């Protein structure tokens, strides 16, 4: 087990980097930041030249690959870091200097076997992309197929393991402060980050996610997922079909090639809704660099390291929430939040409906091109604190993806509105899933399953009352000892950081 002093030293180094980029300014100014944390932030920036405009994404990139991934996770949590910070962190696209091809080739040989010539007729030495976890090379298989080969960077597993251990320790110390820090559940944030990273560090799991998404999207012909080459895929090497297309970020090239950008935008929104609401399994990294327009007008997606999953009950609630916001039925939206357990029962449903109306109505009066899902979500986040709503990571990942999809869609067609485009799809899905026939069928299936589980249910009731459904249960978090030094670990930490900062200042002045 790593000693707390090691964690403190790492945090000090990272804190200094954040301070030099102005990334601690928001923590110091936020009135909800615990006083102890504000003091630590001031110490960390002691003597640093702080820029006038914070550069959050640049700060995480300067710290290293694990921090880049953590920054991408925090980009899904505007309730913790704030909307401005979350938007800036969305710039994190993993761009890093590539490793020499000799290192990558050795990694491929160790993972696939020494007979690379029997698998690939050619591998381009210059990568088409280099990220924090892996880099991608174009290749041709021995049977003549063009493929993309994604290779994990050597040593990245150990680097991430060390960083995550410190993140877990720091989150435990922060959550022990109670109050707002406890409500925001920082340990659960790091646990979510840990699960995402585990999936990305095993390329077979990414391949499995792509394969599952491809099966689900057969009913959406305008959206394409590349084929996985399982014979050339391992935990450290992923080989998949090469995509020849134009990135959706290059609107001028799309127009020059004759693409209908409005149709592309609608296809993207419809594909996302089908994934999230119909299937409950969605590509959660749908930024412009991962989406391409093919010559036949379809959209192709790549990079399936971050995926979201929602069970059917939560999808029904989600669809009703979206439809209620679209149609202005705030009372029903409020009731769903209480039914799902997102709002504690000691609050008043009508008061929550009024708070929702204050968020939704100003949006409804705006022109289509000025309405924003991001703005709506920002307003929703502001009322979570007033109603003691604990954060729900599965919904926050979905909300972040919605904002991302809206941004890409507007880049294609500035006049498109996600609410207007979503309405018919969501309304039809609700009618199909919640109509009379569906309700009868669901009831029969549910009753049959309940009867089959009756003996076990009785045993469960005897042991304890079941918790209400709604949010999925939080994953088990490992025990981490909260450091106590004298009058409290916080004061010991302040003293240690102050001593380190003072020593550094003396050295610089000397």
C-alpha cells in the first residue's frame, strides 16, 4: 500500500501544474468549496504566475496521460467543476507525441506473436493518431483488407494504476469533509473513472463494445460501426475495419463533397436516441474527431473505449423526462424524479415542478437556433443542490453525450435543435413502450418473473428491505483510511504544503 506521504507529494506536483495554468482559480472562488480545500489551493499556487484566463485542458495535458483521462471524466461532471470548466475540458482529445514505430512494432509482436508478416502485408510507420493510452496505424492485412491497428502504449497500465491509487486516496480525504463534498460523491467519480480506464486498457473489451453496438445499430442504416478483426485483436492490440470518410468537424469539406449536412445532423441525433433510449447502450465519446461521413451519406463512428449503459426502467424515466421538458409537462417530470429516487421524499413535488418550470420556460420562448440542451442541463444542475439530489453518474454520462451530440449536430447545421428533432422519436417510443399492449405484455412478463423469484424474494425480505429502484446501486468502494494528524489531517497537510512551498520560494529567491 502506498504511503500517504507519496500521495501528498504527487498531489503537490499536480497542484503546482494546475496552479500555473490558472486551473485552481475556480476552486478558490467557489463559495461551496470547503475552507480547507480553498486554503490548500492558495498554497499550491504560491509563487506561481497565474494566467488571467484559466486553461484547464492544457493543465491536464501537461500533467500526463492519466490526468487527461481524468479530465475527460470531469468534463461529464459540470455539477462538480462548473459548466465553464466542463466545456473547456471537452477540448481534451488525447493528442500526444507518437512513440517511435520500433517501440510499437515490438509491442505488436509481443502481443500478436512474432509472425506479423503472416498477418499484415504492410503497416504504415507514421501513426494516424496518437492518444494518451494508445496510437493508431493504418495497415493492410495479408488478404488485402485495409484496417486500423490500435496499439496500447508500453507502460501505460502501471502509470494509470499509480495515478488512480492517488486519486482514490484524495477523493476519500475530500469526501470525509462532509457537506457539499459528500453530496457530490467524489469517490464515486473516481470509481467511474477507474471502470472506464479498465475498459480502455483492455482493447478486447473495447472491441466487444464495438461489436455489441454494431448489432444494436442494424436498425439504423445511416449509422455504421466498423467490423472488428478478432483474429488480429488482443488485450493490447485492436484491429478493425478502416474508415474512408470525412470528419464531421470539417463542414467545408463535407459541403464540397456534396453531403447534405442537415441530413447528417438528423441522422446523428436519431442514432444517439436509438442507442440511449431504445437500446440502453450508447457511444459516450461522440465528439467530432470520432465521427466520419462516408461517401454514401452514412455516419461512421470510431473509438469505443467509453460506452454508457442504462437499464429499461431508467430509460422509460429518461424518455418521459425528455418528453415532459419538450412539451412543458413539468409536473410529470417532477413526479418521475421522485419515483426514481433522484429527489429525496422529504421534498415537495410541486415545489420541484416549479423549479423545473423556471429552468424550462425561458428556453421554450427562444428561437429554435438559440435553444440549447446544454443550457437546459446547466439550469437543471443549479437546482440539484437545493433539493439534495445526489449525483447519478449514469445520467451525467448521458447528459454529457447529449451536449456533445448537440454540438456536433449544430456544427453541421446551425439551425437544428435537439429538442425539436428528438420530440417525434421520443414520443413514438413512449407510445410504443408505454401503450396499452406494451403495458399488458410487460405486466405478464413481470408477474411471471416475480413468481419465479418468490422464494428468493421472501428470503431477501427477511434479511433486509430492498432499496427503491431508480439509480443503479453504487459500486463497492474499497476502504481508504482518512489521515488524521494532531488536530486533523487537513492541518498537517496545510503545514506540509506550506513548508514545501516556502522551501521552493527560498530556493528561487536564493
